[in-house]
């Protein structure tokens, strides 16, 4: 039976939960808000299925495949505006739905919990657009996907690399009509933190929310901010990575899953069809595509993926680029985030203090934060924001090297 001796060895993909023939595994949240499998030993018959489908235990070796890289922009400007980057996922998903298929992705439920679900209409694809920096609750999505595949329907499944590998391990064989899409994932934050943040903002803003955007293009793609909209679709909150406390907690690596500090799925060669991520430096590849509305970098790992891009070429602006140049410097693809030494203290305080007290303690709106926000906005207005980002990354990198 599956046993989690060290929490860093479980990514929470739910493959074991979905595969258990006895139904004796449940996914339960721990004190940090992350889901882990729990086995009812009285009903377990030790069939070993849970261990056979665990991607952490299987540790699929990285198989070198022929890859191709592209820049993609959806031709529908509204789709691109609502998307995190260039709307490539929507274009792929539309292709599947037009074949009578279904698309799985991460969406909010009515309580703003991030859950995996599937949709069957192009109109409903909007629920998947824009990033959600929270680990989604997969529930029985793997079983649903398998059931649909066995009905001979096309299925597009999107998620983090660990979720996609979990699905593939659960299925245990290839399906011709399965299309898998993963993202270049930094790490997955705790749903508990996000719930606390919503509680914090609800008290601050004193209005019900209609939508939350982690990457709102209100000021453009390269200057995206965290935005909250009221039930009347009015913008009631907007702040960037320099001043929003949730984004600051995420990018400080203080609120992420233990397995993210030694991620088994950070690699160049993957078992999915597509890998998607941002392209803020689109001007280095094609100046004509640099309109600050969003561009997706797409890495294909299979012939099926390349064929799909050919099929949807009328829906997208697409440019093939050199693979080595496309992945150069993309450390999030192959490197785990460093451990934050204050992490344990942070989660301990989360159980004892109010959300406002916790965020104020660890991410105060002090003079430094306000100056960083001002510098970010001014550099954006002057058109030197990307250069400033590169300079700051170099400074932080040099400081980190000096500490070693």
C-alpha cells in the first residue's frame, strides 16, 4: 500500500486515489492545506495498484525525443486578452472540442477553490484562462478522463507536470485520442494560503468577488498584475508582484508544497504532447509579434502535437524557433525552487494568527515595498521594464553566489 514517510515524496497527483480498486484511499488535507493519500488499512487488500501508478515511485526516466519550439498567439484578441500569455491552450482546446471531445483544466468553483473539471463547449473554455497559482484539487478527474477515453472520445488534459505524469501513470497505456498539455511550473502554493488570502481581501474590500486574475493584462502583458473584480465586474483591487502579499509569498517560495523543493518532474524531455509557458522576450525572436498582448512559447514532444498545430494554423499566429534558443535560461523548466528557511514558522503562524497579521508580519507594506512598486511602474512607463527585470535578476544572482 502507498505510505508517505516523507511529505516531500508526494506531489499530491491523486493517481493512487483514482486507481485504488477497493476505494480505500482518500485524499486529506494536512495542517498546511496540501492533500495527501490516506489508506483505510481495514479494507486494503494489498493489491499494490496504488504503488504501481505512483509517478514519484515510478520515476520515469527522461527519454530524449525530437522536439520543436514555436511562438503562438491566438488570432482572437479577446481570447488573448483573457489568457495568461498568448492563448495557445485555448486554440488546442478548441480543436479538441470541435472533434466532439472534452477538455480538462483548472478552474474556480463557487467558493474560489481551484479544482480540476472538464468542459465540452468552446464558450466554457474561458474558465481555464489565466494562471491560478494554487495547487488544484483533482478529485476524480483521472477516472473521468479514462471513462471518456473508453467511450472513444477525444480528451485534452492540462495541468502541472506532476499532474500530467500522474494521469499517464494512472492510465498505464497510451490512448490515440488523448492530448496532454503541461505548463512550465515554478511550484504549487497551498490552497489553505489562498483561502486565507481571500478571507483577508474580503475583509479589506468588503465586497463579494466575481473573478480573480493572478495575471491581469490591465496594463499589458509584460506588466501583469493581480486583480480582483466585484460582482458588478468592477475592478476593486490591482497590485503587482512587488506589493500583492499573495504573489510575494509565492515568489518567496514560502507557501509551496514540500515536494516542490526537490521536484521529480523538472526536466526538458517530458511525456506530454505540449509544454507551454510565457515569452516575455518575444522581441528577441520576432519584433513583429511583440505587441505586449501576450505570446506563448510552445514546446512539442510528439508528432501528434506538431500535427495539431498544423491543423489549427488558421486560428493562430505561429512562428517556429530554434529549440535551444527557446529553452535557454528557462530554469523553471529544470530547476526546483530553493527552500525558504522561514517556511515552517510561516505555516505555524498561519494557524495561530489572523491572515492580516500573518501577511503583515512576513510581507509588510514598508518603505522598500512601496519604492519597489514605484520603480516598477516608472520603468514600465519609460519602456525599460524588461531591462530592469534582467538587471535585478543579475543582482540577486550575484548576491546568491556571494553567499555560497
